[in-house]
């Protein structure tokens, strides 16, 4: 029998293997947004969406390099939240940590609902809400058993997604080259025959960045997971170096094949999704079933990693005294049980709200996450700017460095501020930007109120 004090003194264990961390780093940037959500991006910008993906990929690559520099120097399950607290101030770590947790506990039910809809279509006798709760319960159990069980689930989920994308690329390349036997399709004329390469203007490319950036959000999960491995510095360095190849292969190549084989203004793109539409055009048998299976795995994988990420961030906040003390309790298997349970309950609450008030309250809550990815990237850049400058002043050697410091760091900061400004002045994105600003201000108020209350109580005790 262990006492609460002993549970509090436990720490996370090194339960993830090298192969699991490698797949987690891949899974972080391959979600349902690639298989389905990319169709909205293509319709908004046409073939020029390739530039949007390239710009977003470059931004994520630079942000990951900055985060990698800090994570290699100091691996921590709180990742950028911990670094923000050290570099900018406790208020920054508190705010970005809670924003990140808020983002994932809202994404968890989104993915659960998407997976449940697929299963309900296969088994209509069972209600969709039952499937959603069953999926969440299953993944909560996998996270509660041990970090190794989470890693094993994620390894196989990621492997399925990687195989699916590689198979899609092989089929697509054969079709473009004119060697696909099931359809008379070849060449890349679709890139310019329907109104040109940028049919909706070059301004749509920037709008495409706002759509595509959420597809990449999750790459940072590897810096959180690496804290639960042996030799975390080595694994963070390796995963960060491989980000560029994964972005190029999984996103740029696959989206290039989509816009090369399917007209960007094809009405079916938005209804069935980009990958399924390509397979339909190429007359691949069972295209819908194939994509449904892959998407089900993708959303389940995203839920699995989302629950893991949310629980580790909550645990880190609790360990720093910025959440309830109970959240830092760790089981004998090295699992932050309370943090996992609270994150799961928040996800269940999101599902419940969606099914009880369909299309109303949950949509409002989800709108508050509109700019969180950009805020996280901005905080990472500012934190790296300050921590690198501090390390250089103190003469601290760094084993992993950001390129062309500080110029590329400032470029990233300026780019993110530009995109955030565009969101505020754009009718299409202003609402989401204001909603994110609202929840950020609320967390800041809680943070400063909490600090003033603690200072007042401490002063009273000293008197």
C-alpha cells in the first residue's frame, strides 16, 4: 500500500522504446487532416495550395528546430510550456500550458465523433454516441495501463498510416506516368488547365496556410514523449532532423499527386475527401472502404496521442504547482493516472455536449482553438530566442542548435505575427482569432489572480 506522499514523489518512467518514439514522431504530423481536411485547402487555393503546404512545412520545420534545441538541452514532459516559464516568465508557461491542454481535450472528442460516425455507418444498429464513448474508454485504458501500452498502440496506428500513404504515392506516381491500368489518366495538366495554377489569386495561398497549419500541429508531441525514454536527447535530435523528410514525403508529394490527378474544382472533393476522390478517379475497387479504414485509424491515433499529450501537459502543470496537486500523482507503472483521468473526463464532457446540443455549444468551444497552434509556435520562438541568448552570454555549450540564429528565429516570429494579424482583419478567420484571444485572456486573468492571491496570503502569514 503506497501513501499519497509516495505517489507524489514518483516520476514518469522511461517506458517508450526507440521504434515507438520514431513512429510517434511520424504520427504527430499524419492525421485525418491530411486524408480528408486537405480537400478544403485544395478547394480554397487550387493547385497553389502546394505553396501553402511548403510554406507551412518550412515554418513547422524551423519551429521544431528551435524546440529541438531547447528540448535536447533540457528534456521535459512539459516541453515548450516549461521552457516558456523559464525564458519568458511563469505566466507564459502557465498560459501556454493550459491553452495546449484545452486544445487537445477539445480535439479528442472531435476525433472520437469522426471515428464513431464511420463505425455507425458500418453498424447502424448501434448509436453513434455509443461508439464515441467506447473508443474513448478503450484508449483511456491503454493510456492508464502504462506508457509502453500507449506507445505500442501508437506504433501500429502510425505504421498503418505510413503504409497507406506510401501505397497512395506509388499508385499516384504510376497514374501520372501513365502506367496505371485501371484508368486512362496520365500527366499533370490538372495543375494549370482549370483557371491556372492559382485560380483564386495569390492571397488564397496565405489563407491556405491558415488551413494547413492545423494539419501539422502535433509534430511537437515527440519532445513531450521523449521525456519518457532512455537517451531522450538523442531521440529528440533524430526526430527533429527527420521532420523535413516527413513533411516532404507525406504532405508535399501526396498533395502534389492529388492536385495533379483531380481538378481542384471537382465538386466531389469536398464531399468525399481528397484521397478517396483520387482513388475513385483511378477506379480503385473499394475506394471508400479503404479510405474509411485509414481515416478510422488516423482519428484513433490522433485521439490516442491527444490523450497522452493532454495528460502529460496537465501532469507537468501540476508538478510545477500550476494545476491541482493531485494531477502530479504517478502510479507504480509511471503513469500520471489522475491527469489521464481528468483529461479523459474532459473529452467525455465534450462528446456529451456535442450529442446533447448538436452543432451549438461544442462548435462554440471548438472555435476557441482557432489560433492556439500559432500561439504555441510563437511562444516556442520567443522562448528559444531568449534561452539561446542566455546560453551564449553564460557560455553554455549546446549540442543541438537552431540555424542562422537569431535571423531565422526573428523571421518565424515576424511571420507568425503577420498571420495572426491577417486572421484578425480577415472576415473568414476573425471570429476564431477573437475566440482564442478570449480564452487566452481568461487564462491570463486566472494566472495573475492566482499569483496575487498567493502573494497576499504569503504576506499575511509573514506578518
